[in-house]
């Protein structure tokens, strides 16, 4: 029995030479293979693995090296949750510096680890004769013969159809504008490697493994671009949005708009007491570059989604690539034609001198008199003011 166990340990750890299964490896940031960031930005990344067939019971071991063409890498994170914490010493086994790799000449080598497929501390027994030399049978389990690995194997890790995050980390983008790459090194002597648990294994007396081949290896592209800042807003910060629908704001940068943001890149939320926010409404807005002004972004409500006499914030938390974070606050005060944070009969009276007018006609056009947001100034705009007469704009909620 002991002789068989010694042989089993060697086979389980080293694997066979079969390579029926490959592992595909991909580096991403925020789920994307290409990101645009400003100089010196912190870029979080993930390395994702997925096996190419089902003729196995998942990853037993994985290892790879990383390089960044934009500078030195720091050690990556150590997994703390299943299943990848099962590849971390003491549950699993890693190189001396740990699962997050060893920094060597700016590269990050020896990332990864292996599960306890050798069943150290997990071998079932009836008596001491069933256990490796130096190990006793205690409660029908052989004592560990080494301090690690001691974990219980998790199967189906990175199975086909269930890609697994193998590694997370972060890097610092260069200060120089350009295109850079975070790569899994894939040329000798720095070649990824993996073992998979053989199909139909049960862990008795060990989990036999076999070598996996390397399939596709996809890099992360990091574009370092000039970063713009918010130069001005119209209406100005802490002024009012006056329409009953289709409200809009113009955000002017100090350079051309680098990219039109998507919903979620700019968050539009009601401001609540204590510095809190309501749900993000950006999915109910459009974002377009203002006609004739490449430096200005128009943010426009689609329909009626805002609430009268509330405060909203348009926030870039850094998700709008190439633009420094900012926050602009607006009082939603429907009918505030004269922009004085009050809705009175005077606001309705201010509409009439421009009636009738469309937004292509000058000098009658005044966007604040278009209360209904239909790009015309008619008597109905004055009528839209009266339901909110009188209203005094509320103070901005505390904490903002």
C-alpha cells in the first residue's frame, strides 16, 4: 500500500504527458480587452482561464508569467475565496513568493499554484500500514506528510463554459501618451502551463492529473491618452433645470471630447440627505457631442424622468475615459424660466414675449422659455409653469 501511495503522489503532482485539453488565457480590465486611461492611472486587471473541452474534471495546477510594456509590475493579489484560494499555500502549493508571483526585472513570474491532488492529509486508511512512511492513521485519515498542501480538491475549476478569474492585480499606466500591453508571456522559457484532473477521477487514492496544452493567449491593451478636465457647464453648477421633460445640460471640456460616454460612465442621480444618492438614471439620458463644438457634450433627458423640486448630480467618478472626475449639481425646478430658484407667475409672463418661436429662429429663441422641452416656445409653455406656482427651490441636501 505504501509503495502504491508514493507512486500515486508523484503522478498526481507531475501529471502525464497527455494534452487533450487546452487552456485559453485572457487578460482584461473591467471586462474589456482594451482600456483608455490617463497618464499615471491605476489599471486593475484580471487573468481569466477557460478549458477547451469537458474531457477532464477541471484545473489542478496553473502557472504563467506577466510582462507590461509600459513599465514594471508589482506582485498580484492572493486569492482569498474559493475556488482559487484552494491553489494557495497551505490549502494548495505555490512558489516561495506566493500565488501572486515573483517580481523579477519588472516582470511578474511564477504566478499561480496547484491544488492538493496528491491528497496530503486526505488519504483514507484503516491502519498505519495504509499510510506513507512517517504518517499514522488517525480517525481513518492518514496524517499529513508535509505542512502543505492540505486542502480538499475542488473540481470543475475553469470548466468549459465557466471561465474562471485566475488572478487579479493592478498596474500603473505610464505618464507618456501611447499604447501599451499587459501580456501573458508565451515564449520559452516563459511559457504558461497547466494540469487538469483526469476525467472520472474520484480522489481515491489520489486525483490523477494530466498536462494541458496552451490554447489562445489574449493580451490587455492599455491606451494612455490625454486627460481632459471639465471647463464649464451650462446651466452653471447649482443652477436649475427648468423643463417638464427633455432637460439638458452642456458640459464643456478643456479639450475635444475624447469619447462619448455610455450610460453608467456618467452617473445621474438624485441627491439625498447625508451625502447619499438615489438610483442611477443615466440609462434614460442621451450623450452627444454638441453640433459645431467638439469640446462640449450634451447630456439630455429622454422624456420625463426627473422629479420637480429635487437636486440631481451629474458625476464622473473616473468611468468616463480620458476625463478627470467631476460633479455638477442641479436643482430640478420645472418652470424656473428666469433662473432664480423660484417658480412664480412672473415666470409664465416671461415666456410670452418669445411666442411663437422655434429653436432655429433668432432673436426670439431662448431655451429657458421652452418649458415643455419640445424645441418650440408657445403659449403652452407658459401654461406648463402654472401647476408649479408658487414653488421655492429647496436647499441642497446635507452632505453634498
